[in-house]
C-alpha cells in the first residue's frame, strides 16, 4: 500500500496514519511509538479477524475450497493494499471482488475459476440489498404478455460464465471451462428471497434481445429467435419460447416495458 506523505499534517493526524498503516500491514510498518506493542497486536488481530470473517462468510464456497495458508495470504494482501472507497460493511464483498478482478495477480495455485466463482457468490448479496422495487403496473398479465413489449426486471440479472460456477464445491472443481458457457438468471422475489435459475443458450439469447429491445413484442422476438436458429419447424421454437416466457413472467423476471 502506498503511504502518503503526512509531513504537512498536524501531529495527531500523522499518528492516525501510522496507527492505521501498522494495523493494515504490521510486518512492513512500525508500531506507533506512543502505543504499547502488546496492545497494538490486539488491535491488529481484531481488525484483521473482523475483515477476514466477513469476507469468508460472503464467499463461503471460495473459502471452503482454498487452503488456509493461501486464503490468509490473499486476505492479508487485500487488507494491506486495497484502498476501499466506501466505509459500508455490506459493500466490502464488492470491494474484495474489485481487488480480485483488478489488483491481484493470478497465482499459480489459484483455481482457474476463482474470479467467476467470486462474482457468482457476490451476486447473491448484491441483489439481496439492491435498492430497487418492481412497480405493480409493470407486471405483464397472462392474457396479453406475448403482445406486450418485454423488459428484464431490475431485480433479475442474466449471468454468463465459462465455468459451471453453481456446481462448484469441495467435491467438484473443474480445471478447464465447460464445453458450453453456463447461463444463469439470478432474481429476487417479493419476500426478498434470491433465487438462481439455469437456462439454455436459446433462453440466454432471448434475454439478450429483450435487454436491447424497446419496441418489439415478445411474439416478434420469438419469431426472430426461430429465424436465427433456422429451425425446420419454427412453430415448435415459438411454442417452446412462449412456455419459457410464461415461466419468466410468473417469476417476475420479465416485465412490461410500457404499461
């Protein structure tokens, strides 16, 4: 971590910088002269254990599969070097994800899916605390949803991964990406429960079309999918798509863009 010059600061602020620097990285930064080393050690342990425990609880699968020595080395590096931009505890998992994505170099003993698994685990917390609500009038009725202009709910996030992250555990840790991408939808229900749903590539393409659409009805988008697939019997594709959309409508994953 870069220690900024504190020469022009009052003495008590310089002391705070020294205090914080030692807590973040006691091996590289000296103990403040005015504080007993034994007491500083207690502070260091309390701060680190608090952060480590919070991150471990936020990324339980990641913690489970990474050996202790490797895990603590990673958390120590994050604690010492990452400059967070928020004091809010619920945002700490996002800060840790930023650290993994942009600051930490991949290590030889890292699982190849570490970034995707971390993102997958972060998503559940992020959606659970997202400050969004679904307006009742945007929910499409069963009778006209095929002719409505669909939109994806702000409480539903389509996700695409190279690895089957939803299956990773201590007993399943793939070394190479899956033969096909993994497509998921994570969505929040009215009771703030967060659910994950695996979808196929056709449904993923349909959701992609919905996300960039502002004037075509669901029926027209399904017809476009049938054309893209060049299916011998397009009606089968459209009927299957209708069933999928009906399921997504019931889950409030798909809403009406213009009620």
